[in-house]
C-alpha cells in the first residue's frame, strides 16, 4: 500500500508544485551559499587589511622607538664625552705633580746610596757577607753530594756482596778489587779508594761483557724457539681446517716449489701433479711407521701424467739450480708400468692401498722386496725385511730406522691428526724450554745489573772523591769569616742602610703611582677619541636613518594615511612605557605580525581561488577582494530577492495543494486502521483465554505526535480550507515537520523519512491490554518479561490472527475474496488447553482457514478443535501424507486414558 501511495503522489499536480518550489529553493540556496562564500572572502579581506595595518603600525613604532632610543643614547654619550674631557685634564695635572715629586725622591735616594758606599765599615761588611754566602752555598752543595755519595757507596757495597754470591754460584773467581771494595773506607784514604774504584771498573766491564754475550746467545735461542712455536701453531690451525699444504711446505719445500712450477708452466691441475703420499693409504696403523720410514723423502716424489714426463724433466733440469730443486724425484710412470712386477708374498707393499696405477707400480717396486716380520729373530731368515717397530734388514744387515723419517706421518687420513699431535707435543716441549730459558734470562739480567750497569755509577763515585777532601777546609774558613763579621761595629752602617731603604721605597711608590696614572690617561684618551670620532657620529647617523626608515615603510607600501594613526599610537605608548620597552616589544612581535598578515593573505588567496574554480568566476592576482565584493552586492541587492519571492509563492502553492491532499489521505487510513482494531476488540470481548480477555489499544507515536494531532484535527474543519482558519496556527509545529520533510532533497535519508510519513502505521503505538478475572488490568509490553511462556504466547497468537484478518481485509466494508489461509508450525506448544481452544475459536470467528503443524505428542490437545488430521510419514528418503480419522483417533486416546492406573 505504501508503494501505491508514493506512485500516485509523484504524478500529481502537488508534486510538480513541490518540484518548482525545490528548484527555486535550490537556486536561492546556491545564491545564499555564494553570498556566504563571498562573506567569508570579505571577512578574510578585512582581516588582511587589519593585519597589514597592524604590521605597518608596529614597524613604524619599532623604528621610531629605535630612533628615539638612539637619540637618548646620543645625549648620554655627549655628556659622557664632556665629563671625560674634564677628568682627563685633572689626571694630567696630577701626573705633572707626581713627576716633580719623583724627581726630588730620586735625588734623595742617590745621596743616601753615595753615603752608604763611602763608608769603609759598610764596604768591609759587604765583602765579608758576599764571601760567607758563597762558602755557605759551596758547603751546602758538598754536604748534599757527601750524603748522596755515602748512600750510593752503601748501596754499591751491598750490590758488590750480591755479585760475589753470583760469581760463587757461577764457579767464577772473585776479582781482588771487588773483595777490597766491600771493606773500603773512602774518606780515610782517598787516593787508594780512587785506584780501587778504577781497577773495579775494569773488572766489572770484563764481567759485564761476558754476561752480555751469554745474554745475547740466550735471547737468540729464545727467539728461535718462539718463531718455531708460532710456525707450529700456524701449521696446527691449517691442519685442523684440513689443509695439508702447510705441513707439505714445511717438510718438503723443494718438492712443493717444483709442483707449483710444473702446474704453472705445463698448465696442469692440482689432481694431475700430486706428491706420492696423496695417492697412498695404509689401512693397518701398526705398519704405518714402517711404510713412512722406508719411503722417507720418496713420499714427496711428484707423480705427473706420462705424456708430460719429458717436458717435466726438461723444466726440472732448467730450473734445478735457480729454484733449489735438488732431491725431488719424478717417477717415470710409463716405464714403471711397462716393467711392473708383482710384490713378494707377505711384503710391506701389501699394506699399502693405491688407486693410482703408476703409484701402485712404484710402491711394489720400492716395498715389494721387504718381507713383514713379527720378531727380530724372524728378520734373520730374510735378506730384506722389516718389523712393525721399524727394525729393517738390508743385505743381511739389521738396523733401526731414524724416527725423524717416520714419526711425522703424511700418508692417509691418519696423517693430519698425527701431525697435529706431534706439533702439539713439540709446542709443549718448547714451552718447557722457554720456561728454563726465562730463569736463565732473569739470572743474567741480575748479573748485568751488578756489572755492566755499574760502570757509570762508579765513574760518578770516582769524580766525587776529590771534592769530599775540601769539606773540612771550607768549614774552618766559614767559621773564621763569621767571627770576623761578628767583630765589626755596624751601627752607623745600619742607619745608612735604613735611610737608603726608606728613600728607595718612596721612589718605587711614586713610580707606581705615576705609571698607573699614565696608563689611565692613555685609556681615557683612547675612549674619548672613540666617542668623539666614531660613537657619536654613528649614533647621529643611526638615529636619522631609523627615523627615515620609519616613514619609508609607510611610503613604500602606499600607506601614508596610516602615519597620523601610527604617530598617535606611538605617543600613547610613550606615556605608559619607556622607549626601550616600546622598541623591544615592537621588535619582538614584528615577525608575528608579518606571519599573521602572510597567513591572512594566503587564506584570502585560497578562498578566492576556491570560489573562482567552483563558480567559474575567473581569477585575479589582486591583493584585495574588490571584484568579489561587487559580485556579492549584486547577489544581495538583485538576484536573491527575486528568488525569495518566487520561493514564497511556490511554497504557498505547495502548502495549499500538497499538504491538504496528504493530510486527508492519512486521516482516512488511520481511521480505517482504528475501525479494524475496534472490530477485533469486539470479537475479543466475547472470548476468554484461560480466564483472561485481551484488547488492542493504540496511542500516538511520540516522535510524530504533533503531526498526528494535526491530521486528526483536520477532520473537524468540515470542508473548510486549512488556510482559512486558525488550524495552521494551532498545529504550526506539526505543519513545519510535515512540509519540510516532503520538500527535502531526494537522497537516501529523504526516502526513509518520506516512507515514515506516508505509512499511517508509524503514527500509532500498538499494545495489548489484558483483563484478568479479578478485574485487574495490565499491558503486554509491561509484563512480557515477567510472565510464563503460556501467558505471553497467547497474545502472540491473538496479534497474529489480527494481522491475518487485516492482511486479508476480512473486516473491511467490502472484504476481499481471498483464501484466508493461516499456517502455524509447532503451534501452541507452550499454551494450556483452555488458552489453545480460545485462540482457535478466535481465528475461526475471524473467518481464517488455519493449518497447524505439530509433533504427535502435542496433537492430542488439539484434536477437539480441528476438522481433519493428516500425518506425514518418511520412509526410504520419501515422504507420504496419510489421512487419519479424527473420531477413531479420539476413541483410541480415550481408551488409553481409561487403562491408566487409578493413582495416575
């Protein structure tokens, strides 16, 4: 029904009137929006002009204040210059007075000095004091040297005793001079002590040279061991990474050099030129020493492809001397393979596994004649044989192989662990040797310190011995001079000295005063010259420039009209603040004013640009918005009033044509709904559901109450126009809501609101009032969550029956000819029999054809109230409908009840 109403209304004359009204409202809204945008532009332009005026005024004030501050500073500097010139004159007068006083003091000082120098006693005293000072200095030096000599001598005697102990431990003879030095008394016999020290120097030098030679040999031995240890450690590190090259290079350097030479010159790969040991394997570890020992240096012979043998030999011959390639073998693989012979049974060759054919022939040739023996006695039975512990017999002669040839293994996978183990054993041995050498080194260092390092000390001792002889004579001479000085009568001399000192102090004081005064005069002159020649002219020029700059700001920006206002603002600030504060504040906020003006100018430019793009108005680069303001005036004074008049006219037509039609239609629909509810309530008044009676009630929807009241009140006008009475004044609020929503823009929100207004059901709130036997009443909405399932389910079926009756238009004046079918699945599951009977009776009285679907256990309570029964049977994925006789089913149920026990 709602869809039908919308279709009719959209094609009517009121719809066209609303369309015209919307069109003019849209045009007016566009004009108003343009005016609002232009108002924003005007505000931004006003803000720009305000910020410009503030910036220019602040700039003028800043420079005017700076000019006045400079003038104030200029006045202060001029006063300072006048005061300084007066002070300079005073200081110059004081300087002249001091110069005269200094002249007289110098004369008095010279006269006092002459008097002191002319006195004989004074001259004698001076000479004695000078000699005493010199003697005291010499005595102090000698005593210091005596103390150092005695300390050194005691230390050297102790070291001499240590040296005797060391010589005894080394089984060396002790020099006679060393024995005598231990018992020396240097001060009693200086010549003998000097000779003894001289001889001891010779003995110590000889001993020191011997010990130095031993120490050098010891150091060389230690360095060799350390280098060997470093090399061994490098080789161990390489071997642990699987690199045999280090061991091969160390054991057979000539073979390694020849191998590199053959590969480079003949362009052979590493697998084509290999040392013999790389092709061999000894599975039985017990025979590895024997194999390694008998092969010896042959293990490092190089195997080359037969086709390269001649070239390899020529190259070997050419480079044998230059590259020191002596002793390296090149087996002739071709000849060996041709003349190969099988090894003897049980020979040492059988213990070697080989994949290389030439190496196999070579090993059979070398080891095939050595018979393996388990004991030394078994060796005697063979001409050539060998045991596991490397006893070998050649030509019936037995000997033991040198361990140096077989201890370091190269053959097979066991070679690397064995080489690492041997090198680690050697490292341990080297560490023990170095520890022993370190002890010897410490002992030799001690002996060198007691011999070689003492030479310089004994030279110093020797040079100090003659000086110590003078010490008693100097002490006696000093005592005589002090006695002579004490015997002099120096009272007159003291008086003369006091006079000289007093005159000297006066001269020094006057010189200091004069020097300080001359310095202050020079500084003051420099300061006054700077003030007069630099500071004052600069301040005068600066004040003039700032004053000119203040006015230039306004002139350059065509703002002379702001001069009077800026001057008044400056005078106003001068009355409240010092000029320095005004200047500092203006300078502080100058950047802020500039930033504010720039921001307002940018905002104005952006607003103008946006408006021009939106309305195709064209764009300009003007600072102001004059062209835009003329546009605004035109809209306000001309176009907007025209659109507003047309809007008022169309609104009046729309209100008269559209609203009246809409209100009357809604009134009819609401009244029809109320009549249907009254009919249902008439039917429900006769029915009881478990002793309860139900009644449908309605009340206006709160959100649409004003519109509802207006719709229902429109019926009382009895044909009068809604505009010819006070109807609109009484219902102005509802009128505005209805009209504004009807003419709202066509969008999703508009569609929802329009459907809400067009559907008469939205104007009412529906509820069910329950009447109890006790006379009490209650609303279903209030008790829905408090009652049992049966009590709340009954109103549901009442409401469902009412809904079916309304849908099938059963209670309308001309009811529709419909099937009136009502289907319920698992119906009345929570209701008792009485309530179920009442509900079914209500549906039948409302002329509904009811079909109920329920489980078998619920069917017994419904049989009395239904006309026919059908059951649905499912078997093998097929469903069958079977008709059941209601009478038979009731009889069967009654029989089951009668057979129940009495207590049941």
